């Protein structure tokens, strides 16, 4: 099967699992929150069940393919293909009844994402791309923003839980962006932040301490929509390196500011 043949199947699987998540959201009871290792690391049966459904169905598309999934379903294999999955990105939103969460599925070939799907469950918007195609939202082609001035930009970020070593640097970056832009949003789903950069709703997004499953699909969609994705040094280590800057035409200005503050020695 080619990537273009696999993609509609992945989209259909995400839409079906999205329906399950949507149904569970109606009646979610906070007593069913569980805690994983680390501060504020929440999970529920919905994350786990959604992931199992995704893995079960994706496995059939490429027999023998491996999995890197947030809740640990499936395992890596010798195959050149690996699915990188966040079954519910925006778990904290989901648990508090906020309607901003998504399924994020990427397919990597020899470690490089070649297909990405981000399905925003409540808006029924499916963002998708492959390395051979432009990016889409549902069936509409999308493009990143051409705005190249910070003072005309709306940005997105997340507030990491574990970043004490770098907290002052991060807060300084946020302070400076607040003074220079239309503002900063914190939606609570990195996959949606990236999808919204891809379609130009946000000019740019940056965050620290994310995992590969948060960004693999969204970063590819941004790139295929004409955007730039780097780490805080301007390099390519954003998938496993925990630092990401993804933007349209304002990327150089964002990177310059982030880079200058992030690597500054604090007194
Ligand atoms: C989280 C979201 C959030 C980001 C966190 C992630 P989860 O993923 O993407 O926006 O700030 O760092 O862990 O836990 O909802 O899958
Ligand atoms: Ca996530
Ligand atoms: Ca998750």
C-alpha cells in the first residue's frame, strides 16, 4: 500500500476512535482519573481504551509495524515502519470538561515521519499530510500564515510541568512575546497547537519538554503546509529532543528571541 492509500484508512480509524472519545466525554467522571509517574501526569481508561483501539486497527494496515504509543500499547519491532501515537492529546482538558482534545497518529519510516493525522474530536476537523502531499484540513488544502512580523502574530505555547532548571528562561521568553505579539494562547493540546499553525490560525507555536507522540504528526502537517519546524537551536532535533518551534513566515523572528533567552547564562 502507498502512503496515499494508507492515509484515508488512518483517517477513518481516527474518526471512529474519536467517536468513542466523544461519547465518553459526555459522562466522564473525575473519580476515574489515574496518576502516572511524575507530577500532574494524568490518564484515564479513555486514553487507554482509545489507544488499544488505534493500535488494533493500525496494526492491520502494515503487518509487523512497530508502535511508540504514550500509554505503552504495542511495542517497537524490526520493521522499518513505526506508528507514533497519542490517543488523547489534551487529557487534562478532557478530564475537566474542556472541549479541546485530539488524536495524534504519525507513521515514521526509518525514524522519519512520513504521514501525520491530527483529529480534533469536538470540531470534527481532521488535519492530515504525507511527505508526498500538501497538508489538508478535512478536504481543504491548508497553508501556514504568511505574517512575518511578531507584532501581527498570535502564538501558542504550553506550560511544562517539569522544567524547573529552565523556568526563568521560559518565563522570560513568554514575557517578551507577550509584549511583542497579539498574545499567547495555551490550548492544552500540542497536537492541536501544531494543526492550528498549519492552517494559519496561529502564526507560531513553541514548547519545551514534549514527547515524540505530542508532535510527530503535527510537525509533519506544519512542514507540508509550508511551515518551518526546528528545535530551540534552529536544528532538526525536535521529535525526541523536547524543544519545538513551529511557525509560518514568522519562524526566524520567533527562533531568534527564543534562542537568545534560552541559552543565556542566568546570574
Ligand atoms: C499534553 C498536551 C499539552 C502539553 C503537555 C502534554 P497530554 O499532552 O499536549 O498541551 O503542554 O506537555 O503532555 O498529556 O494531554 O497527552
Ligand atoms: Ca500529549
Ligand atoms: Ca495523551
